């Protein structure tokens, strides 16, 4: 074996964690973009049901690669992470601040996923508020990527980052703008002495898997349905 091959084998867990971390971030970003597009009518070019499936599929895959990213760090002999350092912010001796951002993202994911599993047993408002943390997950993961990512400065990956970050920022800004415009319309209508626009119940995104549900989901984006979350 050459020197390079010996080095690769000796650091296989480090390379595994790095590659899994990159894939987890890319998949998380695709999920967030799909969720933002799904909840904003006028930004979708694909059927709502297809976009929702993409959102859920990439969410699940991102969690899988996040798990690999964490577990592979334990047997790694390059940085030497202990279990506590993977789950407790600022416990790591290696770039504690950078690692802490990743840990924050992990615990936010846990909160989002737990509320997803018990979604039918908790108030919709609670579920929706918690799932706003999905965007915070992406922000924390992105900061972690820039501060701790060994490959973050690679030219090819830099191009991917630029495209992904631009897409997320533009879609998020569009959604905030549309929400504020809708609120302003309600206030203006009330100030003019007219009746406020009717507030309808948000569409259950589970219905999107049927043809009828897909049609309802189109209107659901306008009514403020939150589908930018990681949870199913």
C-alpha cells in the first residue's frame, strides 16, 4: 500500500464522518427549499404532491446521514470525540464553538421529529410553532459547516453552497414578504370598516398524497400552512 492509501485507511472514520456531514447538509437544504416552495404558491413548477414527497424523502435521508456523521466520529482516531462531546455544547476540545452549532442543530432536529411523531396528539398551533425551528436547524447546520467543515472551502462545494444559500434566502424572504402583505391587507380592510378577510383552517399536508389533497395544498400555501419542517 502507498503512503496515501495507508493514511486513508487509518482515517477512514474521519472521511466517513466528513462525507456524511456534507450529504446531510445538502439533503437538509433540499428539504428546506422544497418545504418553502410547497408553502408558497407561485414558486412551484412541480405538482404539490411530488414536492411534498421530495421534502419528506430528503428530510429522512438527511437524518440518516446526520446519524452516520455523529457515530463515525466516535471510533475516529484523528480528532478523538467522546460521546458527551457530540451531544453537549462546548464540551469538545476541538473547535468547541463550531461543534456547538452542530449540536444545537441536532437537538432542534430532535424536537422537530418528536413533535412530528405526536402531531395528531398535540394542538396544531404547538406543532407549527415548533416546526418553525426547522429553519433554525438549517441556519445552525450551515454555520457549523462553515466553522467546522474541513471541506467547506473546496471550490466545487463553495459553488454548491452559493446556489443553496441563495435559494433558501430568496424563498424565505418571499415567504416573509407574502405573510406581511397578507397581514397588512387584513389590517387595512379592518381600518376601512369592512369585514376582515376570512381566516380558513390550514390544509393538512397529509392530504396531498391524494389528487384531491394536492389541489387543496395549492391553496394551503396561501393560508399559511407551514411545511418547511423536517418532520413528516
